[in-house]
């Protein structure tokens, strides 16, 4: 039995409330991140945004569960595109497209629906620790025709996909270690960001298009929004910082849809104390 969408959202929100209660460090991390990144807001507003994060996760879980039922003839009931011309123009250059995306809105649906609305793409993912769950999730992600690239060995298959003028989606908002990242200003706090994405873009000549599936409460569906290409200069640190400035601006517009529960600022410059207990 498939629940009506409103009932499914309500049930998923109940489960994410339980998650919030069962793992209190998630909310503590969110509140600490929000206090650092958005100090102009008071604690009540931070709590409201944190509530929104769990609501956003609930929406993502419902859509992920419905992937077997989301097809070309009904996908627009779940999401529409905006700024698609940026992708079309970028692909016309013939060197492939790198989608810079993030844990913002519904990153799972953005890739899944892109294959139905436009063309299948490659998505770079980190395998889950449980092999059975990982196999299930991978099958779901590939239902619309997308191809999965293991994050642990991603350079060669990504470069091949770009040479074939395909699109590749990569999440760029996670904390990076000192040995493969550079510090960028992110919400006024230094954050270690992986430079591999910018290096791939410079090496391949692929266009970098930021893209996010953002929930529209007015439409009761997602809007897959493509942004103009980000300039890539070949300076990996500066290019990474430029991409993150754009990401920050979008998160500021939709703060309750970003994954504040992630310890984004965990890696600190040498000599600085840890931010998280």
C-alpha cells in the first residue's frame, strides 16, 4: 500500500522527530553551527531552522522511498526545472558538466529527476558502511538511468564521463581533511573544503554549474534550480572559495533546507582548538 503523499510526509516527520530525540548531538551540532554562522539570529530562530532541517530530511526520505513510482510522466508533480538553459549552454561546449551540489534541499531527487527531465548523469557517492543497505540505495539511485561512481576511486571515471560530454554531480559541502582541502571563508568561519572538485574542473575544462533541488512551499514541490557557470581559473583554493561563496548565498536564502547537523567546521587550522566536543 502506498500512502497518500501528505500522510507519508507526516509519518516521515514523526520518524525524524524520533531521530532528533534519540540522537541529541545532531541538534546540538546544528545549534552550534547556526550560532557560529548566523550570529545575527537569536536562539529561537536557530531552533526554528533546526526544526526545518529535520522536516527537510523527512521530505527527502519520502521522495527516496517513492523513486520506483517517479517516472517521466509524473516527475513534474514532484519537481520542475529553473535555469535549465545554463546546463544546455554548458553542455554545448563539449567538455562535460560538473554539477556542484550540496546537502541542501533534496540532493537525491535532483539527480534522480534530472535523468527523467533531461538526460542520465553520473553521481559520485561514498558507499554506505552496511553493504546490503548500500546495494539497496544504489539500486534506487540508478532507477532513472543514472550511473554511480564510487567516491574512493572517482578521478578516472569522472574524467572519462566528462570526455564523453556527460554530466557528473558531486556534493561539495562536506568537511575535508587538511591533506586534501584548503580553508575557505564559509559564513565568516574558516572551513576546510576539498579542492579535488576544482582541480577536476580545471584539468578537464568542464563547465561548473551549481544546482540544487529546493523545496517550494507555495508549489508543494521542489524546484531544481541551475545557476550560471562558476569561473574556474586553475587556482584550486580560489576556485573552491568562489564555489562556496555561491553555495553560502543559496543556503542563506533557504537556511532550513541545509544539513546543519553535519560537523562542517570540524577540521581546524593548525594550532586552533576543536570546535566540537
